[in-house]
């Protein structure tokens, strides 16, 4: 099988397309023929060893101190079950599935345990659309539903609203009943209003936390605004929820819990089947839709990495591993 492999940390050029042995499923695993995957922020940070805010050593201990432990990246996937292990009961040959691989999705085949974060593709979506959902949409769902606990009628500010997490945060916050203000460049404002944003702010023309408006929740998805600056834009007892954080941020967030008023909540989201099912329900209800910026073939995965690292995409950058039947593009 073909796979995008990296054997050392570095720029996009360290990634090579190689032929590797097709894996076989263990007793409780599925063998999935991957039709589509993505390049995410997580993928490029792992490839480049670009861990934020003092997290370099913990990151390297997790991924491999001197060289990558897992040489095939790829967090998200969508494809077809080609083989099942002897003890698999929840999936069958030919099932269309999507989910989190953790790693290994930048290849024509991957194996994944049936109890992991893998679920049937929602009706009406093709593989490219389905693979655009897990990383960004689950992150947005968990941070807004479980960490911020957004309630109907609250005011939410989404910073980095056109990115792979922000674009779903706008939709999910709106579906949860919040009034949503989205921060992105002016060229993305029409799209964000279409996705449900009540107001939009051009960060190039206005500081989103200095305009006098107050919010119940500020969800910071790109790491450009810190708690100290965001505090003045929070209501009393408002919450600042950063997607990316440093060790110092974690300590500051802990300290804020012992003080009254505004707080910073530090959290990470897991990868669970139940969250994928929640996304599928939202897709069916029409309150959530995948957003795709660009589609590239596996052979151009280096270009995909470079584009994602530019931090100006609108939604997902999809890698087409097998030809798609249909695809809805953003923009």
C-alpha cells in the first residue's frame, strides 16, 4: 500500500510517499480502506515537532525523543471496512466509516479497534465530507459543551472562526442557543454568517477584545490572545477557553479557579465514538455541515502541509486517497 511517511522531524519536505505492507486486523480490529484523510494542525505540529509553549519535551517523549515513533501521520479518516477481526461484532464488510485514527490515516489502509472512535458515515455525506469532521468538530463540541458548558442566550466569541476548529465552533455554539460573534479576516465573513454567526469581526481592522463588548465565553482556537488580554472582554464569571495552551497558561488557569469572577479553563478533548455519534445527529438535524477548503491527492501531501501551516485555510484540507464520487467545496 502507499503511505505518506516521515522518518525525521522537520519541514514538509521530510514526508515521502512509500510502499508499505498492507496491515491485517487483530481480533477486535477493522481493516479500513481509506478513501480520504486530512492534514490537520496536529499533524503538522507532530511532523515538525512544533509543540507550543514549553511542551517540546513532553511532546517528544510522547512521539519519540530522537525520531518519530509512528512514521505515518493522519488523525482523521473516512473509508470502507474491507476486513474484520474474528471478534468484531459492531461492524461488517462494506460499512462506510469515519473517525479518529490517532495516527496512520495518511495511507491506503489502516487498522483500528472497533471500540475506538470510529462510527458509520452519516447518510448523505461522501468520504471527503466525512473526514472533514472528526478533529475540528469534536474539538469544538467537547470544548463548548463539556468545558465551557454554553447555555442558550449566552454570548460567545469565537477567535479563529474560519479555521478547522473555529468553523465548527460557530455552528455548534449557534446550535446550542448562543449568540455568536466570529473573528476572522474580512474575506471569510460571508461564509461565517452563512454558518450562523450573528456578528463578525475583522481582526485586521479591530482588536476583538478591546471593543467594549462583553462575552460569557471566549473560545480561542489559534493561540493569538492570552487570558490577560481577554479578561477585559469577559462578563463577570465569564470563561476564557483556549484550545492551545502553554505550561504557564495551565498554571494561570489553575490559579484563576481560586479567584472569583472571570476564569480560564484548560482542557483537552478525548476521541470517543459517542462524540462522533453526536456529530452525526447534528448533521442529520441540519445544524452542522462539513466545510472543506481544499482537496489534494496523496501525492501532493507536502503541499497540503505547507498550506495548513500558513494558518489561513477555511475549514479542512482533505487528502484524497481514493477517488470520490461527489464532493461539496467551500467558498
